[in-house]
């Protein structure tokens, strides 16, 4: 995918993985729209890159639509949408003790925010047809493995993986590639102050720049590889996940939906 002078929109772009990805995309010649619920953080990232900073709560579909519209109006379109914003909630993992307000907050950002972002990205890309484009979303290893400490986080990330794999063949005919990024433990706001604890038990923590490598690999992948789920582990190159096929009669119904 040619990146020079094209437009990338990055949610959760004010810190961590989003910041690293925005900086990397800008280094490859893209004009970046840095989106974050913290407007000051978005501006701190966008201004040195000559980019556009926008404040948005991704759990609000109206704010997401306005954000994509503003990016397209001010920068000329959206060629790469990286839906990266995510949160965790503070609880023990005991499902019987789950606070439903916290549950809705977690799913609202981690899953609903991606759904709203995909919808807005596709509408924006369709309104301004162009060359090859891409929609990426950050999930997690918790989106392909059970994550016992926070099942609700795992729920949201599994949902992201399922959504992105499902819409990928539907959008391929329009030249829109779809990829999911599934990092292991990374130094982000989601990790909080737990890095010393994590490392003490022998789990290496990746820097956000390692996840930016996966973003660039996904953007550079041919359209034929759409639907890939890029696993990112410490010290290893980003690798597309190989999911097992389920050989069953139901698969006859599982065909791409054309617009």
C-alpha cells in the first residue's frame, strides 16, 4: 500500500501503541489524525507530526462519526483507520463480583468503539473512493486466548477478532483490507503500574514500537491477506495467526456478502 501523502486516523493515539503507530505512519509520509479522549495528549502527539488532533470518546457513535467526518474534511479522506483505543477495568476476575457499570464501560470502548469505528471508516472510504485502503484494530492475545484475570476484557477482544475476520472478505472487493493486531503484554496505559509485577513473574513487557512494527506489516500486506490476525510477542516478528478450519455443512452458508 502506498502511504506517501495519504491519511491515517489513529484512535487512542495520545499514548502507547497509538502514539507509536501515529509516529511510524507519519515517518512513512502519511498525514495523521490523532484521536484520543484526552485532547491534550492527542495534540502533543499530532503537533510535532504536522497532524490533526481530535478529541473523541469512541464509545459514543455520534462522536466517532463526527471525528471521521472532520478528518476527511480537513485532511481529504481516510486511507488507513487504526482503531486502537482500549481500557481495562479494576476488578478481581470473579465474575460474580462484576460491576455492570464497569462491564458496560469496558465493552463500550473495547468492542463497541471498534464496531463504530469500522462503520464510520467504511462509510468515509466509500464516500471518497480511492486506491487500496486499510482498517486495522487492536485486539490482544486475550482475543485469541482465554484471559482468566479479566474475562470481560477477553470478551471484548475476542469480539474484535471475530468482527474483523468476518467483515474482511465482504470489503475486499472494494479494495479495503482489514487486519487485527494481537499484542502480548505491552507498556501502555492498560498495563498501568503493573510492569514490575509482570516482569517479576517472568513475563517480558514489549515497548509500543514493537506493535507499530505489526501495524506496518499489516498495512504493507497484499489485499489477498485481508482478515489476518497479527500476533505480536516479545522478541519475535509479527506473525499472522493460522486458525483451524471447521469442516462442516454450515460452512456452505458462510460466504462473503457483497454490497
